[in-house]
């Protein structure tokens, strides 16, 4: 998880790959009573002020922030 993909797709091909300013060391998801608990640990963070968790139901559905 060291790269982020831009959402500007041209014919289904990702046109931009940008390195993330964060180096993840762990990323864990656990099912907990009909919800999912996510946790992560970073080794380094450069110029980052927050994290946003997003989801998409697939296909052409846009990603939406959920946490």
C-alpha cells in the first residue's frame, strides 16, 4: 500500500500513479458485531494531517468517505 491511484480513468486504464506520503507497517480489519474495525500503524508520515476511509459498492459507483 505505497501508491494511490487517481480516479481519472481513460478507457478503464489508470492514468496517474502517485506515491503516498505514508509508509504503512500494518493494516488490519476485523469483523465485530456487524461492523468492521480497521486499524493501522505507520512507519513514516510526510505532510499528512488525517486519514479517510472510503468505500465503493463496485462498478461505476464512486467512492464515499465512511470514516
